[in-house]
C-alpha cells in the first residue's frame, strides 16, 4: 500500500513492477506485504480472539489465504465487472438524452466520449502498473497532491459511489412500482431496493461479484432487447408507421442550456468505469492484461449505448421516458423491468464494493481484519455495508429525480475520475521528456482534449443540473423528498 507519509512514493523500477508470475508469490509474501500484517501483532484481536492466543504461523496463514483470495481476477471477469458497473443506468437514460440533444449529436457524443473514456482508462492503468501499491483512486490522489490529495480523492470517490448506489435504489423503486402498478408507496419500494443492494454487496471480492456479473450482463441485454423489439413493433403497427414517429435529427427548438447539459452529463455518466479501475486491477493476477478488459468493455459499452439510444428514440420519439423501459407500454415494461431487476441491483452492489473496499482497507490497513476472513473481519465488513447502503437510500429519497441524480454525480465526480484527472496524471506521473516530443505528442494531445471535456463538464454540468433541480422543484415538476411518488409517465396513462 501507499506510505502513510505526505510524500508520494517514488516510481517503482521496471524490475519491481508486475510480472505474469506474481500471483505465485502472494502466499509467501503476504505477511510482509507493505505493512499489511504487522510483525509485532499490533492488532489487539483476530477474529474476536486476542492475538497472543494465535501463533505467528497462524497469522501468516490467515494473511496468505486472505491475500490470495483478493488476487484471482482475470481480464475477462474484469471486463464483465466494468461493463455491468456502468451499463445499467447509462443504457436506461440515453434514449431520453437523445430526445433532448437530437439523434445525430447524441450518437456522435456517445461514440466520441466512449473513445475518450477508453483512452483515459489506458492512462489510469499505466499509473497502476508504474505504482503497483496504488490500490484505489485515493492513492492516486496521494501521488498527485500528497496527503491532501489522498483525503480529497477518497472523499470524492465515496461520495460519487454512494450517489450511484442511491440512484440504483431509486431505479429499483421505479421497477418494483411498475410491476405493482404503483399500488405501494415508492418510499417502501426504495427501502426494499436498499435491502437487496445491501445483501448483494456482502461478498467483498470482485472475483465473486464477477460471477453475478454474468447474470447482470445477460439481464440488461435481454431487457434492452425486449424494449427495442416491442417499441419497434408498436411503431411499425401505428397509424403512420415508423415514418410517423416524431424523432429529431438535431436538438429541439428552445432548448435551454441547463436541459442540454443535463443530457450531455447523462452520456458522460454512462462511461464511469474508470473510478473503480485501481481497485479492480489490484485484484488481478496479471495486471498487465488490463487493456484487454478496457478495450472489450469500452467497445461493448459504446455499441450497447448507441444502439439502445438510437433505436429506442427512433421507435418512441419525443414521448420517451427515463428510464427507457417505461416507454414500452404497460405490459411490456413490466416484462422488461422483471428481466432487468438483476442488473439494477447487481450493478449497484458493485459500486458499493468499490467504495467499501477503500473504506474497510483504510480502517484496518495494518490488521488481519482487512482480509475479511475472520469473524471480526466479517462483522466490520457487514456493518460498513449496512451504514453505506442506508446513506445511499437517504440520498435516493432526498433527490428523487432520476436524470438529475445521474447528472449531478456525473458533473461533480465522473468528470474528474474518467476525464480530467487521468489527463493530469499523464503529465505529472507518466510523461517522460517534453510533452510535445514525437513519442509523447499523441497521448499529450489526447490528454488535453480529455482535460477540457472534464473541466467543462465539472463547471457547466454542475451549474446546469443544480439549476434544473431548482427549476423543477419551484415549478412543481419534482416531488417532495421522502414522499410517495407516482410512476414516471403515469399521467400519460402508463
């Protein structure tokens, strides 16, 4: 792990970096791994037992098994984890964003921002390979700004992820309410959603979460497929057929700045997988394979987002709702939401795991408890999961506007973690020699573009989102926090 001093650790020499045989050394080196296991038994308890009741060999075995448990992730499972972390809510919000921006700008922004996100994830991965002890984005903050950066990036990461989990609780309440025809108060359904998110976040390893990720991935693909096919059939069978759908190629007239940037921020939010990349790569048995995961997940996400946004908008038109599953009609939306339930909850739980691995690892940095393989370790892990989920649920009820919740998280945090911060890391941590030299110029120019995208989103996106929330609240377009809410589109007979 990163040193506890305020100074950034020196770069690791090439010979000290990752190698493909590193996983075989974990068991032998676990007890000496960067202070994770104190040699003086400074941890007062191990599994509710005093450490003097355990031999040094027993502690080494616990550390070795715990360390090995958290280094089993391969690039294929990593690709699944990054896909399901981002795809769920992103795919559900894009058709509405396309309605605001127009078809052509929507498709262009989706592809362009997706490619930029792949590029910045490459930079994040290079930082992880050069500084193997950087186990989270907070550690990257320490590399840039010392202890202040560690605290700032850690707080921002946790805040962003708790907002994402909260938005999953809100989506869960919408889904369950749709299945129930809105007969039960939405607050009750969001609480039920929070409990499900809590249970699914209990497994502490991303390798275990990745198994659920396969179910998650199939779930969202089938749910989106049902929505696209159903809306396409409905549009074809309408009085004027597909030609009668009122979709626009360009932005609608009278589009306000706030409304436009909320839509742009929702597209940016869809590519938020970089925030967990340090944590994900920390569990890889062969971290040098990370770009296989990034290319696979990035291109799959671009394809899913573009097809979902474009086809749903082309079939539904200006009446498209967010989340898009609500636009398929009463019966089909119930089927689609039923199929989508796994993705709503599994994707949300992955974000909980990313945040809690950082928090838990920080609290128990020099204790055997950090491996979550003793009774005490499980007690503290489950306690943190519970507190974190309750906070996420409160946020979901305090800001009960689906698109604006996504946009606020995107503007404040994803703009940094996925765009402008990786650009800064390139110039500060990776670039060797003049930035304009032949070997650096392409990455430097790409980093400048990513930096501009991130900073514009941070400033303009935050302003637009807050302004939109105030406007909707003032004009009665939003419902009061912690109050029963009708389903989106209910007024329209849905």
